[in-house]
C-alpha cells in the first residue's frame, strides 16, 4: 500500500466520523448522511483500487483514471460554488428586506 492510499484512507475515516457527528447533532439529515458516506466510501474505493478508475475513465473516453477523478471533482466543486453563490444571494436579499422593514418600522415609531 502506498503512502497516498494510507493518507486518503485516514482522511476518509476522519470525514466519515465528522459526518456521523454532524448527523448525531442533527446538523444534517439522514439522506445527507447517506450521500456523504457514499461519497467518502467512493473515495476510499478509488484509493484502494485505482485500476477501477482507469477502467471507468477508458470507457468514458478519458485517458487516465486520475484525470477522470480530477475532471469530476472540479465539475462538482464548481457546481457547489454556484449553488452556494445563489444561496448567499438569496439570503442577502432576504436580509435586506428584513433590515429595510425594521428601519421603516423604527422610523414610524419615532414619528
């Protein structure tokens, strides 16, 4: 076993423990717990059996398994950034409405 595999497996164990802790504190739903555990287990499988990523990559027309993993990771990260940006904008608009309403209510009380 290579050092990178050991590091990735330790990371996966840490991530699963943290994810389970979030579920216990009810910070995430059961569906989110299952999703993230599957993600972490997929990372562990790719670390333990890198030849699987090569087979999948070749079937999808990508030369190397590591390239496929990077393409998928970058695409998913960009999607997550997009979703977070949209959510932040929505929260910003909602906060602006609340603050504006509160300011107008306070103005009416002073008069």
